[in-house]
C-alpha cells in the first residue's frame, strides 16, 4: 500500500536562518554571482550524473541531453534554471537545502563581518545555493532524482524561517529552480543580462548553457585547444574561474601530446604558494577528465607530491572511462601521465629560468622549498631538479643567487668538489671562520641558509660528477693548505694553551688542535671526523626542546693575535680567570657562528666582565 505523500513544513537550522536573513536584506552590488553559484551546482549535478551512468546502467532518462537551461520571463519577473543532472530525492532536498550541519554558514558569516566581499566568499563555504536569496522573493526547487523509482518533489522558500515540501509532477530527471525575482532584481529576467553574467563567470562550464535556442557559454575546454591558440586573456580568465585567485599566475604550462600517452593539460603556477583564503580549490590536486567526463576534482596522483602547488586541468583519452575514483591510483596509464607531466613541468621551469631569470627568481623565492623537498624525497626526479636550484654564495653579489651550472662554470682549475656552508643566514655565512681558507684561495662556497637545505643534502650527492663537500669539514682537497706564516705562537706556549682549552672545556668538546685552515679568525668548531649526520644539528637546535649541544673539535689559529696573546698571558700568569673567560667566550662564539648556541643571551654577563677587563687595562 502506498500512502499519498503529504506536504510538510520544515524549519531551517539556526545558522541558515541567520544567513538567509542577511542575504534577503542585503544590498550587495555583486548580486549577479547567484547565477554563477546555481550554474555551478547544476554543472556539479551533471558531472555526477555522467559519472553515475558509467557505473550504473539504470538511470532515469538515459537519452536526455546533459545541459543547463535558462528561461527568463520578463512579464512574470521570473527566472527558471533547469538541469538534467543527478537530481535530488525528497530526503536529499531536505538535507542539502535546509538541515545539513553547516559549519560553513557560520564561517561564512564571520568572514563577512571581517569585511570580505560576498562574491569572493559565498561559493567557498558550501552555502552557495542560498545566494539566490539576494535576488529572490520566492524560490521553488523541483527535483527528481536519476534513480528510476524516485518521485519528484518541490522545495519552496520565501527567505524566512521555514521551507515547504510538496509532491510534484516532473517527467524527466534533474532539477528546475524557479526564481520569483525581487522588484529591484528584474534585470535578471532579461536575456542580455544573463548572457553577460554567464560570460563573465561561467564561460568554461563544460555543459551547454541554453538561453532560448542559443548556447551562451564558450564551453570549449580550453585545455583541448592547440597551445598556440590559447591566448593570454583566455588562459587568465580560465585560471580565474578555476581558482578565484585574483592574482595572475606566475607561469602557464600547456600540453597537448599523443605520445607516450594522450594528454591535454593546462597547468598554472599560482603567484603564491598558499591558496588564498577564498580560493575555489579547497585541496591540492588537479582536475582530471577522461573523454570530457570529470573523473576527479582533486587528483593528487598526476604529479609528485612536491609539485602539489600546481593548479589546472588534465585530460586523457587513454584513461578507461570506467576507471573509478578509487582505481585511478593504481592504473598504469596514470603512471605514464604522471611521468610525462612531471617532465613537462620541470622542463617548463628550466625554460623560464633561461628566458626570464627575473621571473624565475620570483618562482624560486616562493617555490624553492618545494623543489628542495623534491630533491630530498623523490629519487626519481633528483637529477632533473638539480638545474632548478639557486643559492647565495661567497662570490655572488648581495641578493643574487647562483645556479650549480654557474658554480661549476667558474671552478678553480684544481677544484674537484662543490663547496657549501650551512648557516642561519647569508650574513652569518659570510662571517664564518670556515670561509677563511676559501677566501684566501678564491674558491667559491655556496651558502645553504634555509633550514630545508640540511634535508636536501641527502638528495644532492653530486652534480655533473662533482661531489658536494661541507666547507666546515676539517679536510678539503681543493688545494694544499697555506704555508704556515712567520709569527705563529711559539710551539711550547701553544701546546700549553691547547692543554688549557682542553681542561677548561672538558667534556663539551672532543679535541683541541692548531689549524692551518684559519686566516683571519682565531678559532672555529668542526665536526669530529666520525660524527654522523652532523649537518642536521642546526635543525635539531630549532626543533628539539631539550637540545644537547653536540661535541665539536676546537681548531685554533696560531697566527692570530688573540690566540698569541692568550698563549703569552697563560705563559706569564698561571691561574688567570681572564684566560678561562676568554676560552669560554671563544668557544661560545664558535657555537654561535655554527648556529648551535642554545641561548646566546647567556653570554652577556661574561662579555661584560671581559669588556671591563679590557677597559680597565692600562
Ligand atoms: P555546495 O555546492 O558547495 O555543496 P551549495 O549550497 O551550492 O553548496 O549546494 C548545496 C547542495 O545542494 C549541493 O552540495 C548539492 O548536493 C545540492 N544541490 C544544489 N543544487 C543542485 C542541483 N541543481 N542538482 C542536484 N543537487 C543540487
Ligand atoms: Mg555550490
């Protein structure tokens, strides 16, 4: 026995009531965006239907054209928008258009209070449908699900606290929205105005949008057009519709190829790495189509993870249509698409670096960390990524960055290694005692000043046959060390000073020795030869709460006036608190320069007493 379905009245959830109240009374100038939101819902519904048809043989009306229709009526002051999409059942109407737990509604209201523009944010919080109440006195949504057994229902609302549901008559599947326009929104019952709004906001919706007999959206998927025919303007507009990012992208990458797999792709590098608060793209990933059917809105398997900042669309005729969202991942064609896209992206970046170094500099400033992450985490891309790297160096002008090719291009004749120095910033690097020797020999040293650089090192290994070598390591093979100059501290005094360093610093260090590598600096700290992984130490200092200062070797410069003076003082004076203070301070200065000092402020007391001694000495 079937009971006749009865009309019913349902109350909105509190946050939706509040939202409606604002929308109904709003005088926003950009009200036209309601059409974008409704068309986007219709397009979603059509995409979902298409997908449903791939996996389910029984949908209502399988022959009906997948389309969106706009029907304005000037006399009646109404606008009707219909689609042949997946439709909604009675319960879905209640759920989707009224009772769903909308945390989005509150978030949306909050962002309005914070001064955000309605048009920028409404689509973002899953409340886009309600924007229709900016222009509507009354809205009637009649929908019939594509499930053959479902009946049609109408949802009616006048923008107040409740909505009504009534059984309806509708032969085909899909949704029809009849909008009774407010008096001051009569413009949306005019064909020319609708056409204008569609062009502006919904031009690339892939289903036809009919207005009378005419299709009003441009529709042709831009990514299927030959690369040469994609104008800057069209691409810019496409990017904006895709992301709602108002900043122009840094780079556009178009791909249209048949081998080794068929691929159409239109990708963008956004100007900023973090999507804007109101980006339409809610997750990382590219839109994946197969034969014009949207397979996945956020496909993360098309590019390696470190290239997750790219936005855009990929389509392939080679992907089987019945590939489900779950099996996309394990599909062999996907692997080939991924390889081809990765290659293309890296090549395009290299091309940018060659053609427009300034713009590449902008790219590097924003996305350098992603490329370094790739080096550390993706062995397959490693060699391809090295040409993209840029670093400050001991020979680069301030603010200028050097590529590995440039570095190798100016190697000293006897040089077989690429030298780098880890430091907290360029200034610290430039003042490092490890540079003494390299300066003297005019050997260039790259500065690795990004905390990520320590991680990246694991993937760096070699470039064009030259291995990477830390300039702070005790031994370097570029050239013989400088001959000891005259004026070094006398041997006996120096031996005593070394012994004093050892007793004073005790367990904190592993060894003290004289060094030939130092020129202008009195002392440096180097990692013991057997220490593993010491290049991560500075990172540990930043992230570990109870960071223990690692043990280092102390190297002294016997030719430096300070070391000579200390040695002489020790020889003259025996137990001298000043000598001990100086040793402590020299050691801690070393820690500071290495980025290993856990608490530099602690040094101030000792520095004061050393100053006092210096000032009072006559
Ligand atoms: P969002 O589109 O972000 O989910 P909306 O407020 O625009 O949020 O729409 C709410 C929900 O209503 C949609 O997720 C969808 O389930 C349903 N819906 C809206 N319009 C249609 C339509 N034309 N056909 C089918 N379902 C729809
Ligand atoms: Mg929507």
